[in-house]
C-alpha cells in the first residue's frame, strides 16, 4: 500500500493550556482528516507566542504533508498565528485584499466600522488564500508550499467545524485512500476478559486498527468494539472493518 498522506494538528491558545477552554477542535479536525484517509502523526498545543508557534509549525511540517492550526486569527494583541506562519514559512506578511473584503462584508452587516484591530484579521502571508468563515468574522488562511499544505483556522469550535468543509474540498482528491469504521456494543462483557482475543485479532488483521471501549450501564458491564480500516473507497473500508467486528462477535458467541 502506498504511504498515507501524513498530517499534524497545532492547537494555539493560552486559554487551552491553562484549562479555561476545553480543546474540542483537535478531535474534530483529527476525525475529519482520518476519515479522508490521512494519517495523524501528532497533535500539539502551544501558547500564543510567535516564536513557539513558528518553531512548532516548522517542526511539524518536517514530518507532515498537511498542517492544520486552530486559534490566533482574531483582532486582539495575542492573536499572532499569521505572523508566526509568516516566520515559519519565510513568507512576507501583508494585507490580503480578498480577506479584507471578507472582513468588511461581515462587519458591515453587523453595523460596525472598520478599525485597525479588525483590519488585522486580513493580514496574512502574501501567498495565502483566505478561507471563508461562514460563522464568524476572521478568515482562515490556506498556504501551499511545494507539496505541503497549511490551513490556519480560528479557535472558535463552531467556526472550525464550518470551515472544515473548505479543508475537505482541498484535500479529498489528494488522498489515495479512505477510512471506514464499524463498531458493536457487546453487553455483559468485561474488557480484560476479551483482551487476549483482541490482541489475537490485531495480529491477524495488522492493517486494521481495533480498539475496545469499556463501560457500565445499569450495573451491567459492556465493551464497545471498533475497527478502523483503510481501502481505496469508503464502502470497501467499512466492509473490511465490519468483517473484523463480526469475527470478534462470532468468537465470543455474541
């Protein structure tokens, strides 16, 4: 099998690191990329610091084809992602006219005036394409550097979710594969009791990721068994995953 496209995620924001805001963005982005057939290499979280963002972005781009960042695109003093990407990619920073139009259109509808703080949201590396933001004001940033792809999205979860549609459109044709998943809940089963079987099945199907998730409902234990497979298309991947889950159920007589 040809190597999967490798991707990394960089979550930016002091508010995440101090626990004021719970990071849900990395899970949403990772799930989206995974089902597109991309391999997630690493997820990192960094402060709102230009140098730290730039160094981590450069580091992750050494091991990834795709980098997605969230956070740091707003109008305040600590929104420094655009500057950090400019530093990391050695690209000049400047006003993007299309991004300016996007910001102006949004604030006009809100009955607000353009200020230097709002104009800041249109400043980005000059080779970048602004990503439309259907929910908020700040455009995202899309940069292609050789075979590398960088997408910078705002930190607000609703905006990330809405703007991932753009990311999918840009990336779906680059991946040669798709992922498919199958899950089944096995009631009255304890995870430790089926651990030997799961290990055996993982060795039997080394190209399929098998994971168990234990739980308890009304005093009865259960295990949710999931299999994640890769294939040329989603339906084939789902069938491969389903085959493994059914095999596990069959061995347990469930």
